[in-house]
């Protein structure tokens, strides 16, 4: 139980996110949580297409990735670096509990 309290939940989030992106189909339009895209202004949102761009990279479709969003590759590298640092420094994380 002690190891569970010191395990960074952010690490679980990023690993699950990458697994879901790797198993998704980038050619289908998925449901979006973006309020700008849901209002019909998908072209104006600077973040729309980022997930599809990462999906294409994970499937080896680099040119389609850049056509979806130019920041897909840097975003994927940042996420991988974050996962690496979380694994490397996982013993430093502690969940703060408040006794009432």
C-alpha cells in the first residue's frame, strides 16, 4: 500500500493516453471535448487536430501527421519525456493526506 501512495497518477494518465491514441483510428473523426470545435469553428482552434496528428505518428504516417497539426511530433516528444522523468523520479512523489 505504501508504494501505491507514492506512485504518480500522472504517469498512469499519460501512459493510458498514449495507448488509447496508438489504438485509435486517425482517419475517423472522433468526439471532441473542444468547445470551439463543438461550436463549429474547428479551423480557428489552435489545438484541434493535435490528437489525430499524434495518432498518425504512432501509426507511422508522418506526412499525414503534419497535415493534421504541425505540433503533433513535438507534443509526442514532450509527453514521452514527461513519462520518462516521472518514471525516473517516481520515488520523490508523495500523496499528501490531510487528517481531520
